[in-house]
């Protein structure tokens, strides 16, 4: 049995994402979350999954996480 992230996504697929692409995704998410910008369903879903998994602090600076949690969640 392969390990899965959030019981849905195979871990292997997460590890194959190139770091520059991953950083670009998180930078775009950070901008949208901080500006309370309109988001599509995919971005919103990913943000909620990150919140539930408790990984916002892994990818965003602490001061940004505080603002995001206060305004968005």
C-alpha cells in the first residue's frame, strides 16, 4: 500500500513536483490569501486542505500565517 497525503493524494506525486513550480504555486496562493482575492475552486480547496493539515506555517512566514488565519479562516 502506498502512503497518501490526506488519505487522497499519493505521496509519490507530491515528491515529483519540481521545487520551483511548488514555490510559484505557494507564492501565488500567499498573494491571493493575503489580498483576500477572488479564488477558483482549486485554490480555495488547496488552501482549506493546507489549513486542515496544519501546514500553512511550513510554507508561509509566521506574520503572513497570522494575517491569513485572521482574515481568511
